[in-house]
C-alpha cells in the first residue's frame, strides 16, 4: 500500500480534437461520434498527494470556475483541504489543460490560486512556451508564471527536497517532465501526458499528438516494467476509468 495519500481532483470528461479545444462531455447525453472526426475522450484530473512534509498538487487542470469558485478549489475543499494548505505545485508541462488552475482571475488581475505554494516548472519548457504561444499554450498564464516570485525553475532533471524527483523526459512536449515521489517504502509515479492512461501503458502505442511519439512509447514501456519490479503507484491524468494503478 502507498504510504502517501492520493486524491484525484477530476474536472470531468472532455473531447479534444485538432483545434486543441476541450469540450465538456456528458456520457449520459453525448455521443463521441457526434464530435469532430479524430476527437479523443479524456479525463482532466489533477492530483493532490499528501506526504509527511507536503501537500503537493500535480498539474492544475483547465481552470474552470463554477458559480465564481475555481473547480479545483471546490474539489480540494470536498477532500478537506484548503487552497492555502498546498505547499508545492509541480507542473509536468505547460499545455493549457495542465496549468489552467494555477491562478485566480480577479478584478486586480491574476492572483495565485495556491498562495503558499512554490510552483515548479522546467526552465526550457517555460522558455519554449513563452516563445511559442498558440493553441497548446495560454500565453497570459505562461507569462504570469514566468514572473511570479514563487516560481522555482528546474534546470533539467533535479530533486526537490531530496524525495521528489523531476526528470526531463521530452516525449509528449519538447521539455516535458515526469515526477517520482518517494516516501518510506512507497514510490508514486506521475508521467503527465507521456503516461496519461492505463491502456497506453499496456500496449505499444505511438501517439500522433506527441512531440516524439516513439520516445514516449519507449518511456512507457520502461516505466511499466520498472514499476512492476519496484511496485510503483501510477497516477493517470487523462484516464476516465482508472485514476491510479498499483501492482500490489
């Protein structure tokens, strides 16, 4: 069993096509065949991990608000956690469906959604997102993150506080990172969009939407094998059925 507490923070189901627009999907009323050709059905699911030292948010969703309250905040509060209890926000990459909830959009402008947290991001991913605004990146959010005093820039593969490993992996996006959190005998693994769904771990699968699909596929195979050997707990950001998986 994992010694750490894992809380999935589902924002719901969405379809996404080449336009990179995320359209809410209600399984009781909507049909995938009515969406544009090539649409993928995905979950949007950040995670909170409670360790003995920290309350960590892994990625930050689309940033939807419901009746003026950030959905991410509502999900946290339903789990008994307040936004100011989050100590670290670790971003696998900066695509818009992973960073939408990092801020509150107020009359005074952007304010941090997690005011006591340090935000961790890869230096090269931030630089790339700043220079390549477009359908995948939300320029105002990336700009805010780059100037926020509590953003900690990671230069390639690094450890945070000795027990969190961030590894530059470069499969889904050019400067994507995967994250391991180790506490006592437990190893928790979050592969972001390079390990987004359980089925992709079990099958050889090259995704057209990846920067380097072959590399992402090879990484998944390596992680799955090592995860079985070392009994990792996997977290899946885009899996509509399986938020987590452990071999135990």
